[in-house]
């Protein structure tokens, strides 16, 4: 029997307005410093995304953007928060290195228990909570050793998944968590982004997963945000949206095309705070 949406639950998100957004370097295949970026448009699209969350009844907090950190808008990369414990990001590329301490300080200033990562990891870009498990991407950005570090920190099983297509350099570009309910965990993913062994693991863990098409993946449709019912998704991921409807989800198209020039969509802009 096909699994269906379990229902919406209130979420708590951290976001960063793209005040200083531009593409001035290249650290993933989506980025091209020669292509013109429109910061004002990026801000308008980001505000629409934020307002969508607010209209759905979710809590949104913001961190102040820092000049010289144009990718700070991709808040999901800034940390991973599980059961109120903050595992800091430790970025692979020097261009983004200062983001990890900035996000960690935001949480520490608000009384969260924070852990300074020893291993390279890029937050929720590669670490996604699904029910009682954490799915963990590796291959391009986060080191496999960070998976063990996080498991020891939070005491949840961490499942390593190997990414093999550099267009999908973070796990959250190749896999979306639809339901994080331990009773009915559900995901959507793009099989060609994963190694053969990792595909087998996903098939075993999620036999009823939504399988995205090439076009869905190319639109960064899997960089989506779900509250268990509503799924904020890229407008061009039309097949994915149809599959979501068939399972009882409500897809909400939100255009983040300007932020796509930096390799991110809705999920990249959204860090979930799990207390």
C-alpha cells in the first residue's frame, strides 16, 4: 500500500536574508561567476519563501548576514540541530569557512548546547533527520568521519550514503525528507545521484519512496521542505509535485531561481531547529 502524508506539524526554522548574495567564486557546478546575479531578486524570492513558512504557521528566526559571506543565505549548511544539540558545520572550502562559527555563535548566544565539529561536514546539506535515523551524505563535501562523530554526539543511527554526481554535491540536492515522523518516515530521492550500494540501502529503508525524474533533479526539486503535509518545492519539478499530490501531500511551488545560481533552493535556505 502506498504511504501517504502523515499530516503537518509545526516547525521552527532559521534563515538568513541574502543581503550580500552574489556568485563570485565556483565551488559547485551550478555556480558561474561570469553569470550576472540579481541580489534584489534573490531577496524578494527569499522573503516569499520565509512568508510561505509563516503563513503555514511555522516559526522563522533569522541570523544577520555577514558581508563577504555571499553563501550564508544557505542556512541549512550552517549546522545540524538534533534534540536541541547543535553540531557545528566545518566547511570544506575556505570561501565558506567563517559561516560555521557564525551559526554556532547564534545558537550559543541563545542557550543551545553546541558541539564544535572536528570533522568536515556541511550541516543539513548532508545530514538529514528521517524518523529515528540520520541520513548522511558523503563524496563531495562532508567527510564520512563526520557521520561517526555525529552518531556519538546525539546517539541516533547515522546511515552513510555515497553521492556520485557532482551536480548533486549535497545530500539535500538529491533527497528530500517528506515525513520525519518515526511511525511513517518517507523520502523522495533521485537514484542516479547515489552509488549502487547506497541506492540499495535507500531501497531497503524506504521501499515506497517517491522516485524523482531527471527533470525533477535538474530543477533542484529535491531541495524541498516538508512539514509532513505541505511541501515547498521548485515550480519546475512538475513530476515530483504530481507524485506528492498522489500521496496526499500539498506541493507549494516557490520560485528560488536566482538562488539556484549558487546551487541552492528552498531547503538550502532553511535550517530546521529541533529542540
